[in-house]
C-alpha cells in the first residue's frame, strides 16, 4: 500500500483517513523516522500534541559520533556541526579522562548543540520530503486488527477524528499515549529524584565548552550553546524536591558554586525547570502493527548524554524496514528484527548510563571503593577505555548475526572510501549499498568498456526492474577483496570473501526481494 484511502470510523463517526504510516511525536526520533519514510516514497503523517513552533527549551544538548554518522548519511551532519561546538575529551569521576579523538569515526568528538537545532534540521528535511504534520493533535484512542491500526486523534478544536494506518509508531516520549493505549508496562526506577535544568547567561566564560564536576552533595554541569546562553544541569542531594516545586536562579547559582567552586557570574535565566531521572524500558518494542521508539520505549539517566542519540538510532533502524514492508519487498520476519536488534541496545544503555550516575553519586565507602577501582582500571587498560568510548558514542554496538554468517554481518560500517567517494554519500539515497572488490583486469576484459557488471552499474542496481532504486553498487577504493552488502542504516547485511556472481545474486535476492 502506498496511497491513501478514505472511510468512516465506527467509534467516532468521523471520516477516517488511511495512511501507510502514522508517526506520533515530533521530537528528534519521530522527525528522523518520518523523514526517512517520506524520502523512501512512503506517505507518512506525523501527529504532535504541541503547537507548531520548535521549543528552545529541551533537555538534550550532546550529539555523539554514531548519530553524526547517521546524519551524515542524510546530508545533515556538517550543517548541524556548524550550530555548535565540539569537545574531544570526556571526564568521568573527576580523575578519568576519555579521549574521544581516538574514536574510529569521521566524527571523533562530542558535538555540543541544543536539541532544538537537531529538531530544526530534521523537521526541515521531513517537510521537504512531503511529511504531513498534524500539530495540536493528541492520540486519545488506539485499536488494531490484522490489516491496520485505528487512531482517535483529538485536534485543537476538541473534535476527535479517526485515522487509520497500516503501521503506527509511537515516538511520543516517556509519557507516551501510544504505549499507554497498548497497555504495556514501563518497568524501572527513579535514579535521581530531583534535578534542575536552567538556560542562563554568564558574565564569566568557563574554560571549556563542557564543564562538569561535583563536590559533596552537589553536582553541576555547564554546557555552552555558543550563542551566549549556557545550559546548566545539577542536583542537590540535600534538597530533593518534587518536579513541580518552584525553582529560582538563586538556587541554581548556589548549587553550581558548591559543585564547581563558582557560578561564573550567572545573571539571567530564560528557562528554569525541575525533573527527575528514571531508568525504564518497555518489554516489547512491537505489538502487532504498532511500534515504540525513543523515550516511548526507553528512558535513561542523563549520564553520558545517550538518550536522544539512542532514540535516533531506533529511528534509523526502523525506518527502512517499515518502508520495505509498506512497499511489499520486505523479507519474512524483517519487522521483528527491530525488537531483536534495538531492545538489547536500549538495555545496554540503561546499564551503562545507570552505572555512571550511581558511581558519580557514590556516598558509601563501598561504592566509592568501586568507583576508585573502575577509574584505575579504565585508566590503565586501553582496550577497556576504547570499549567504554565505543558504547558511549554509539559506534560500538552491533547486531546479532545468523549462525554461520561472515564475521562482519551485523557490524557497523565506518565511512569507508569507495571509488566514487565515501560510504555515507552512497547511503544518502536510503538504499542498500553493495561494495564489490575493485575489478581485476581479467574480469574487465570480458565486457565492453562502460558496460554494467553482473550486479549493476556504479550508481544503482540495474538487473531486475523491481530492485531499481533500492540498491547502489560501489567498489572499494582499496584492494580489499570482501564483498559487503550494507543496509540503509549502515550495518552489514551480508558479506563474503571472494564471492562469485551466484553468491552475490543470492544475497541481494534474500535482502531486497
């Protein structure tokens, strides 16, 4: 199904419009997902309960290497980098420094930029791709059957309209209406009962783009947005108050002074907010034709800045799979791999971010001893530091491969050099990329100059018409002899050493129909 159908919704009595996919929630996760679907030619509607304008009051401010790689594969990374500042060192527990510059990535750093800059670029892309936006619209009911999902959507005027979709994705945050409508539990605990966020101006400029430290019962972090405003996050163990308790600039300054030794001359605040930090994960990311992504599926402590980044990876994983299902070429079981691949990653992020925040807040002698051991171990063991960096940055995660697969299957492919350019450039069409060895003279002698290979041309697969536009064929710029089929999200779908034409054709057929 690729078009739109109209019928009558029995529950509301209103006209029901059917779309292939409805995405609920226009945060970074929903915007990336909707943009990917629309770019693939799938009509998609994005439902958001907030007004149209993008808020400048958002929690996330760090964009990690793997997220930048995904954005680069969509032609957005350099534009986003221009909005912020980069840091190449992460400090943990005051005495441990992790060198981001050692990351095996095109982007060996952490980008400090507010979440609203990420949303601005993703919304612009989604609009250009043709996404339909429904702002001030709230999901108030959900039902599904074997062929689709019915949503009851209440608009700004209070009227409830029914819409039907083949698939629905809830990317509507930690209070997800979609998750609640499915009746799914959201088990977990509150890690930090009371934190504050503030966007402030300073009269004294900190030495670093990101300043983090703690002393006694106080912790504070200051990040520069590069436009004169700074994001401050902190907590005070002596004053754990409810989220709705009043917060003023004096309290922010007092906690910052205790944690950092100075408040850098805070003199103005445009936003002050309290919140608490939970660790929660839904047991199922898919229920029938409904999927959950981002904070609707998992929430983490702020340690490591992995929340928004993990949600964006959810979207990158799910988008091409939904497009394949809607367009009728998805292999059996493809949609089930979303749960199989992303749920373990979400669980791992919960463990790592939760461990970091517990060690950072350690008060008991036992926990302080554990923190000292961890710090010493990471400081002394280079492989352990590299693994920690890979997890925090997102580049270290891979997906389980079928038994007997090539060792590369399921792993992330870095931005490797190709004869025509870079892998991320080749991925910008949202296609699979087949990377072949550079042609050997004996092979080339059997065909006329400029004729396509057995697997296609250097720009798009041209063997069977049904695959046109879904596969790009490239060659290694190096002498590597491994043939690799890269998924649209940048992970290896299939690989073989010294593959022949029949092996490649079999792999392409298995993954692209």
